[in-house]
C-alpha cells in the first residue's frame, strides 16, 4: 500500500479548517453530514461553534450525533438537543440525533473478532457523505480519541455504543458497564465499528473525509462532564482520506513533542492500550499507518 497523504496546519482557525478541507481535493456532494462531538454538559474541550461554523455552512452540512450509553445529559434525544443548543451548534446548522427514531445493523469488516455487526442510528441512511470532524484528546477508556473513535462510538446508536463497550456481549446500556472484557478487546471493537461505517459508505458510493483538530489536549474526553485542563499546548489540525494515517499522525505528534505535558497524555494513551487501535485497524483494511505529512502552511 502506498503512503497516505496527511495534510497539516499549525494554526487552528476557521479559515485553516476550510483550507485543509480543500487540500483533500474532494468535493462533497449531496446531503453532507458533519460528525462532531457536541460535548457533555460541563465539558470544555469540544470543538466550538466559531471554529467549525464556516466550514459546516459552506457545505450546507448537518451536525451528526447519537445518544450516549452512559447516564448524563445526552442519553435521550430531547436532552441531547438541549446540550447541542447550549453549546452553540444549533446556532449555525441543523443537528441530527441520528438514533432518535431507531437504529439498524451494518456488517463489520471481514476478520472482525468481537462484533458481529455495528448498530447505527437509522438517520445515517440520509447522508451521501460525511466529514469525520474529530477533536483529538485523551480518553479515560480508549486512551485517546480522534477519527477512529469518532466513527465507532461516535456514530453508533445508544445501544450500539453499549455493544461496542461490551465487546459484542450486550446491546443493553444498563448492562454494558458491568460486563468483563480485556482492554485490547474493547480497543479492537472500536476499530471494527469504525470499519463498518467506512465500508457502509464505500458500498453506497459515499465519501468520508477525516479531520482532527488537536487543541485543548486534556487527558479526558469531551464526554467527561468534569474534563480536566489541557496538559500540553495545541498541535494544529490534520486531515486525510485515511483514518488510520490521520490518527497515527496525531499520535506521532504527541510522541515527538518536547512539551513536558506530553508525558501525561502518553501515559493516559498507553495505560489504556490506546495505540493498539492503529495496527488492528490497519489489519482490518481501514487504512495504513504509513503516511506523508504535507504542511499546508509552507
């Protein structure tokens, strides 16, 4: 497999978000969804309206989300819409809670070891293409969150999230937290679900573009109502047509950083076996870890 192209800009601005999207050279047509985390009530790191609104509006895009499996302010569509409004998303775009009216199964990639299928909100059928617009940061359960997590846990329905978190043992959000599993099995389950969504769009002739904004680099996810402060300085934005390469580039920037706070983020990632998602996703055919970094600032 040839090297994937990963585009990079150091400066995190709404103008550069549009510029890096354009660098990918793919014009998205039809009904475009922008998968972004609306952030749990109380979190602070989610991508802000003033940053992403110009790109979303240029594409006439719809913000895509699904309800959470954990108890909180986003585990029903009604509450989730309120948080999305409170966080400014409804001020510039429609917000679609994709599992509000139900869910459907899509097949996981050949070679999947844990999930027999992925469960996604049935509104996903309405979209011809998606921008997987992730916030790169740490994560208490997955080690880190970027494009692969945003496409697996992020696009799964509430029951689908329970199915991934339990490594295929239950779809019940009330039971999934007490199920026993190996940590690497959970990491692999996320990759399998991400691959299911990727294959679904490929088979219907749709496109997924991958962008990760590497700011507010907390060890905690935007799903954490008590998200801690960033531990290191912002890194920039990466974008690719390859989710594995884009996530690998994010991880490589943390590992090569001379910021003293990077140590805390590395510890969070490795404590949860987070980097294991990259070779496993590559093994499943989602992309390659081998990439060429193209700086669009130069």
